[in-house]
């Protein structure tokens, strides 16, 4: 399985003020820079197995084709997200049913976050104003959206592992 670049799942998001956003054709590159940033362990006792990972990355680039829908206007744009470094933690536990489950996941930091939106076609001044507002809104919600998407990917992977047990 090739992880760099990693194809990202499509996702529809409801965003305050903007309305609907449809993310598609996404990719994430820079995963070759993954490193340990804190304590990592695997424990096994009478309560089951617990795995904890504290890791980070160097520079990441995330690209999506995005459809923004604001009121009656719909605009197709490229979204470029660059991050200088990241740090995440996750803990996976064994449940009483002898299956694995995500106990916790958190993006601790996104350092050097930059977001750019670029319309696929030439646009008018009103559309450019919407893109500027959308960029500011994205900066405010990017951590929450990224956590949600990564949590979904991790849970789907855990589900596949559980099916093999």
C-alpha cells in the first residue's frame, strides 16, 4: 500500500456562513516525514490490549478539489493546505468483545498552517470576496475537519482489522 501521496476520502461538510462544501479528489503528501514525538507503548494485561501513539510529521501538503455552495452560488475551487509540522496522539484499546476500538484521537498541533483557495475558472469580484471569506473560515475549522476525517479513516482501518480477527 502506497502511503505517499495518500488518497483522501471525499467528504461533504456543512460550514456556518458558507453553507455546503464538497471535498473530492483529495491527496496528502509528506507522510514520509512521520516520526515519534512522545511516548509510544503497547500494554497487555487482564483488561486487554492498549496501544498509544504520539507522533508528528514534517511538512505536509493537502490538496482537494472543492465545490463551495453559498446561497445560490456554486464555485469549484482548488484548496491547498500546507503545514510545516504536526503532532497527533491516538490510543486504541481492546474492548470486552475482544475487538479493537479507537479510545482517543487528537491533533495536538498544526504549525505553520497556510490555506489557499483558487477558483478553477476566472471569476468575478463577488466570487473572489467569497473565496477570501472561505479561506478565513477554513483556517478556523481545519483542525476540527481534519480530526473528523482522520478519525473516520482510523475507525475504518480498525473495522477492517477486527473483521480479520
